[in-house]
C-alpha cells in the first residue's frame, strides 16, 4: 500500500468524530447534557462515546457516527490515506488505486 498525507484536522474539544456528511443535517448543536437520547446525533453523545472505557464508540440511531478522544487533546493532527491497487478486483486495465485505510496521527 502507498501512504500519502491527505491533510490536517483541528481539534478543539479533545475528540473527533467520523460520520458520513449526508447525516450532518441531522446534527444537533447542544451543550453537554447527560440525559441526551442515545439516538441523537449531538455533541453530548459524542462526549459520552469518547468517555467510554475504550476512549471511543458509536452513537446515533443505527450507529451513524463514531467518536473518540484525540491523543493529546486539542491540537492539529495529520491525516494519512493508504492506497491499494484493486485492479484485479475491478478488472481495470490500468491501476485502480482506492483508499484502503485512514490513519490519524494523534500523538
């Protein structure tokens, strides 16, 4: 696999989320609320998921998002992509490079 820097991401809450952008319209901006419904996509549930034993977990209806703690809290973190040639699978004549894995350098 080939590793390339995609860019950087900024953290100001000590955590990150992974979510399909089409679900962002359902995101509810809120202050931390311990009683927020697990099914809601909101800051409160991202915080709760980041506070789990594994320092992260899924939240939202049907586990739409995953939240996790950033390694050293607030800061700017590099995001890398690992590309893999799947031309044997897609039967492409040339190379068919796809992102196979994402890595966020949190420390």
